[in-house]
């Protein structure tokens, strides 16, 4: 299968699932997928974001070696929100290499505090920070302050629900 050609045929859940199924647990196909996700043009990257997310759900161990590149891509200026959303979503569920912790915490704090960021990216960032706070309890206070600030400014029901869950876990 030519992943690029297949994903450009149509933008649908069924097509994303078909590509995900074809990639399966093959490291070679995962490498091909991630290479396109990291380096192709906007439309391809946007459509592959769902496939990469589904792959991380089914085979997180295949995505873990690619986390440094995925995090780097997520931080590039002008990156499509689908990339940020799916990378941060993946980070909620995989074991994050220690080498990424520092930069990732900074990135997630920036995303969480940014009122112009999408709700999904902010909520997923909150969860990643909550997860990392188990290893770095010193970030709990900053996390709490940012969450409470966003709650005071007004936010969506989804943000409030996740915030309650994170604050409750203190």
C-alpha cells in the first residue's frame, strides 16, 4: 500500500482505520507512516494524525521510539493543530523517555496556559503534566495555579471535568 496515496483518497474514519490496520505491528510500515507524518505536506500530515493516534492506542511500543521526533515536530512553529493534538494525546498513554521530561513539561505548561490553544490540546497537556507530576511532585503547585487561573477565566465543560480530576488527585 502507498500510505500517502491511500490517505489522500478520502478523509474518513474508515480510510484512517484501513491504513492503521495495514500498518499493523510492522516496524517498517510504522517507520514509513511516521516519516510521512513528520515530513509531508499539510494535508497528508493532517490526515495521518488520526492514524498515528490509533497506532499508539493499539501498539504503543511501536510509537515510543519515535517520541523524540514527534515531540520536536509538535513544537515547530506553524504545525497543524492535528499534529499537536495527536502527539499530546499519545503522550498521555505511553511511557515517556526521561530525556524528554524537561522540555516536554515546558511545552505542556505553555500549551495549557495558552488561551488561544484548542481545548483538546490544553486538556491533554494537563493530563501529561499530571502524569509527570508523579515523578516530579514539585510541578504540582504550578500545575494547580495554571488550572485554577484557567477555571477563573472561564472554560469549557471538558476542561472543567479534566481539571477536577487532576486537582482531585493531588
